[in-house]
């Protein structure tokens, strides 16, 4: 008994695959399936010695059919295995583009069920389609440009990934350093706090020394909170998520950002609901998000008022941190400022990697990109509204813990 002919069909639409599989199986063919270009190339290489034909849709996710055909034709062993494009004939030039990319034939969709098996046999027996040399040169240049653009895009993404890894390495080193500094600070701070409390017990309420001691105690408490917040912020982000109470995280972020606002004479207002629902998140990642947005707000406000009244800006800059429940499923956190605002032509690129409006050397262009990645990884989203010269508001929506867990 003859071994059935083996065909690999690279097609992301299950209905299209089932139709072709049924047609060819009834004619005695064995049909393998791959759902995208990357999977198709991998499976073709695995089955190289047993394949008689490759059918390929052109509009594939990830790696399209043009690129997949070019890649396969440059792998040893595929010179004699015909690759046939089976795709919607959207443009008259699609057939020529397919042949230039490395395909040996072209069958338009919707396929003719009466002639399709016969056309497949013809390609297996050796039929090949060709393109005129003059046209081939034109479409070959076009195909080369597409491959170069694809390579540049991949290199850009690789650069982003590399910068993210570097950023995480820096945070890991900073976390270790911050933990050591916090440990060294906490011992003398605890001693100072204990001594002040003992002195307060012995100091009468009407003593002129008492306000000074109380001020020392408040500042010791503030330094301890700052140390704890810095350690939490700098600690490498955990991959596992836990139940987090936003009120505490926002309070820590404000402590870490306090210096930015104080030295610029900026007033900070908070409107945080007392009964905020919990969310599932990494606490250190949330610190990163809110500290980044708060510091951006401080810089935007400073940039506006310093430009308006140099050299001494008036204390009229205001930042607002809001947090409230939105229905039962989401918590909304807003960071609003009355700073410089963002020009309309820049707003669509705001979350793109390496895009920054800051002067050279003052920003990597990764801050908002990483913020967006963190928020979306938590199942949330981030929006921005901005008017040039008036200010900016970032809105972050996080799914509540119970909603995220699917609890009614």
C-alpha cells in the first residue's frame, strides 16, 4: 500500500483548515496543521523529510506568509518542496508578491472545491509558476524593504527588552543597598526615638523644651517611614501578586515623593476614599507606578511656573492624588497636576519606549512605558487627559481583588 502524500497547511483560521483537510483527506492526502508563521516554520523543519507540499495562508499572525516562505526557501532541504500560497486575492499584485517571497504557486480564496485537489496534485508533480524578470525586480525590492523594516522593528523591541533588564538589575542593586542603609538607620533611629520618649515623660506640658522634643519625635517618625518606603520601592518587583490595600501604598508613595514637592513649593492635595477595596498586585510595582507619576507631576508643575516667573516660582502649583471606587469592579486612581501639559502631537506617543519630552540626559523615555506595562499586567488600564499650558491628569483603573478573582 502506498504511503499517503503528506501536506502541511499553515492557516490561522480553523474553519478554513477543516475545509481543506476534509477535501484532501477524501483524496488520500494526510494533512498536518500549523496556526501561525513561527509554528509553521518549526513544524516544516521537523517534518522536512516527510513533506510533499506546503500550503500557506499569507495573512498569518506573528510571522506572515511572505516572511515564512522566504525563511523556508533558505533552509537546506526545502528547495524541492513546493510552497503554495492559499490566500484571499485582495490585490492583483498578491500573486506576484507571493512568488517573489519564495512561493511556487498561488491559489486564491475562496477555493474551488472541484478543482482544488487536482491543482494540489499538479504542484506535487512539479508544476511551478513564475514571474516576469522586470516585475520580479520591482517586487523583490519591495519585499526586501519589508524584511528590513521587520528586522529594525525586532531590533527595537530587543533594545526595549535589554533596557528593561538593565532597569531591573539596577533596582535589584538599589534594593540591596537600600535594605542595608535602612538597617543601619533603624538602629540609631530607634535609640533616638526611645530617648526622646523618655525625655517627654519627664518633661512638663508647659515646659519650653517640650515642643522641640515633640518636633524631634515627629521627624524621627518621618525618617523611619521614608526608610521603610525607600526599601519597599527599591526592592526588586515580585513576580507573584498578593492582596494589596491601595491606601497604604499611596501613603508610602506620597512620603517618597514629598521632597520633590516641598523643594518646589508645590501643594499636594489628597482625595482618597476611606473604604477603598483591595486589589491583587505587587506592592513594589505599585510603588514604582505612583512614585513615577507623582514625580512627573512635580517636574511638570515646576517647569510651568519656573518658565512663567523666573527665577523665583510662586507657590501656586498644585498636585492632586485621588483614589475612589468605580462601581464594584474597579478602583480609579488619578494623579492630576496644573503643570505644563502635553502637546497634542505627543500624546499618542506618550507610552512609547524611549520617547521623552525632557531635555537630553534627563530622561530615558522608559518611565511611562514601564508604568503602562505594569498596569496592564495587573489587568488594568491607564488613560491620560492633558491640555497644553493647563495641566495633565493620569487615570489608572485597577480591577478589585474580588472582581479579579471572579467572586460575585
